[in-house]
């Protein structure tokens, strides 16, 4: 039972961290407006796909998790 309790606590801490990041992500001026992000705006239609932003976030998270797994 202790293992499940520890897992739930860690999961909660991760969720809190993600929530804090989402609250302050708008403060980063370049995130979401990088060259390579796809943005199409027409009269009745807007399409936005942050391709390069997604790749950069994926690389950063991969490096962080790789460093964390090495210890």
C-alpha cells in the first residue's frame, strides 16, 4: 500500500508542476511564435499548429528525463 501512496503523491506533485507551467507559459515571449509554426488565417477559419515549438519542448523534456534516469 505504501508504494501506491508514494506514486499518488508523486503524480500529484507532477500535476501541480504542470499546472504552474501552464499558468506561466504565456509569459515566455517567443514560445508558440517560432519560425516553422504553422498559422493559417482565412475569413471564417483559423488553423494553428505549433510544429517547431512542439519539437523544441519534446527535445527539452527528453533531455531532462534522460538526465533524471541517469542518476
